[in-house]
């Protein structure tokens, strides 16, 4: 007896259809899974057998072969448990095979038959919908996520419920998709930052034009504090953007079940010991890295010079292209990675540089090694570099600054203006820029970066032409000579 269940394999952030065939034959009782299962998928045998008996269903005492087709595609993870169990139940006629064929299924089984969520449910649900299926059997916790894909999820807590549902004895409650994008930002607020007007202004420009920003200065000046507040002033994500980010977070398994739709710009801050694969993506699978988790949001590299050099170099390609291309034996994977990069750093290893009241004790060699870590090419990718002074007592006692909501209200129209029609470069501004190219000097990329930043400054001012003042402000965010350029 043969029965089929439909499920999906994750390849990067895409889903491919997989047919789970269960075949029962007479003979010595045995259970085999074929079709390139990985270790976790192979172990489904134990969970499925135990889950079926715990659900008070019958484990067929026959020769059971489960084939996962297409056989050439690697099957990873525990999401095949539910479809395998259902295919076995259908093959032994404990659930109607024709009804099972109308559904896609995904989910991990516990030994007691309970269903557990797995990564990538939204991607699997979208693929099922595109294949013309209207219902997805999935763990209860994953149902709101699946509903985002425009498919009707059948939320299940236990394998017994799946059996009862397929036999027509149980109808679960319909599931509402997760709420639409909310505009109210949460997270830390800019109002808590005292003083540091220049850095605040740089964050506003960065948010409006999606510019990369580097905050440099002595310890305890609020660099990390400011960087963490950038997502709160970014324009909210549209529904399409939110779904795009949600897919990536779901595949990596960082989507909180309580908030299945990532409707705010994400914020990622990998530790400086992170490997290149963790930051840009890779490994078997391959799996998206931090740069893709930060897609449409902010990637903070706190203490930038502490990161391993290969990690910093690996960032150059996604920074340029807005995506990560990973070559694998099995082909190429591409993950979106369009993020605003924020770096923070001290001006020197001992941290005293840039603080007028302290004396830097770093040797010239140490200083040279420190700035050499940041290659010119990487530094060139920061449109805005702010050398932050230590706050004065007076500033720290000042009343709270502008709140994130107030800044965001200025950022939103400016962001739209830069996207729709970039301000034109006025004649005088062009002359100023030409003088800067010769005097600083500026590389061709440096010039383009200054121009981009100047366009954002103009958009924030509501101007349609870039004036010399806008170029001058953009030029003031070029890296200072202390950073070795
Ligand atoms: N401008 C500021 N306004 C209000 N609080 C501040 C400011 N700067 C620093 N602080 C306080 O000091 C703490 C440390 O700041 P933060 O971690 O941002 O410093 P940092 O510049 O990142 O230092 P380091 O170089 O050591 O990482 C903050 O949690 C905050 O309480
Ligand atoms: Mg810090």
C-alpha cells in the first residue's frame, strides 16, 4: 500500500516541493527512510514511531519504506516528521489518503506526539500556495506565520489532532494572519541621549538616505547608545518589506512565535568574535548570516577594529551589491542584504585619543596596526564618519533631546524624496565638490559618497537642488586624518 504527503525542503531561503511516499509491504517489520535525509531527518524514524503510538494510533507492523522525492535534494531538519507520520498513517488507511493529498504538511514531532515548530514555515506555506494547495497542516505556534502566506493553516498541537482532522472529526479554529505593520516604534529612544548633536544629526542623515555611519571617539561617549537608537528613526517597513525580512528570520529560526511578522527595521549586533560565515552567511544549507538578518534594518559592528580582518573584508561585497552571493558545490545561493552599517570605534587602542583631558599612551606601531585593521576600502564605504567628543558636564545635565518619533517624522518624507527624485546638483555646489576632490583629495568613490550624502542633506532641508551648504555638511563627515586616511 502506498500513500503520499506533500512538504517542502528549504534551500537557502527558498522552498522546493518534496513528496513523502510511504510504502507498506508484507515481511519482517522494518522502517527505512531514503532520499538523502540528513541526520536530523533520519532520526525522524524514532520520533514518528513513538509519536504515532502516543497518539493512540497504530504503528503498522510491516516493512515500511519512506521515500523523500526528489531523491537528489538534501533533506535537512526535523520538519519532515509530520508529513512522514501522516504518509505512514495514510498508507495504513488510518487517515484517508485522498484528503491528505489536498494538504501540505510541516512540523517536528515529540516522542509524546506533540507538534513543535520548525524554521521556514512561511516559506513552505508560500510555496504550497503557489503549488495550488489551500491548506497547510502545521504546529499550532507556526499557524499565524503560515497565515501570512495567504494559505489556510490547520493549527495542530498533537498528532492525534491531525488524525482526527483528516478523518473529519475535528475542525480547528480559523487563524488570523499576524497584524499589519505597526508604525509605533519601540526599543530605546533618542531622548535618552544628552548632547552629541553632531552624532545625532549624522544618524538622522543616515536614516533618511540609508548611509553607513561610523562613530569614533573615546570610551563612554554614547557611541553604542546612539547606534542602538538608529532602527527607531528608520521609516517603518512596508508589508512587502516586512514579509521579505520575515522569510529570512523564519528560515534562520530567530522569529519569535509571539511576533511572527517582523514589521520594524531589524537590528543585529553580532559580537566581534563572530566568524565570517556567521556574519555574511554560509555553512551547509547554506544559511543566511547577520547581514541578511539585518536586511532593511541596521547592522551594528560595535568596536569595529576588534572584528577579525576576514570578516571585515567579507562585508565589502554585500555592502556594494546589497546581497550576498555564496558559491556552493550544489550551485549558488543569493541572500538579500541591504542594511545600514553602523560601526563604532575608539580613536586608538587605549581609547584616550580624541579626549583633550587624557594623554594617549599608544606606541606608533600600535596606532599603525589599529588603523591598518580598517582597510581604506572599508573606511571608504562609510558615507558619514563622526568623531565624537567626550560630553561636557553641562551637556549631560541638559534636558532630554528630541525623541525618536520626532526625528522619524522628519526622516520619513526625506527618505521618500531621495528615493523618488534625487535632488539635482547646483552649479556652485558642483564647484565646491570639484575643489574638494582636488584638495582633500577624494577618490571617485569618495566623491560619489559625498554627493549621495549631500543629496540626503538637501532632501532633509526640503530642497530640490543641492546647495554648497549641503555639500559642505556632507564633506564634514569625511574620515578625520587620525583614522589614517
Ligand atoms: N551622551 C550621553 N547621554 C546620556 N548618557 C550617556 C551619554 N554617553 C554615555 N552615556 C551613558 O554612558 C553609558 C555608556 O555609553 P556607551 O556604551 O554608549 O559608550 P561608548 O561610547 O560605546 O563607549 P565604549 O567606547 O567604551 O564602548 C551609557 O549606557 C549611558 O548610560
Ligand atoms: Mg561601546
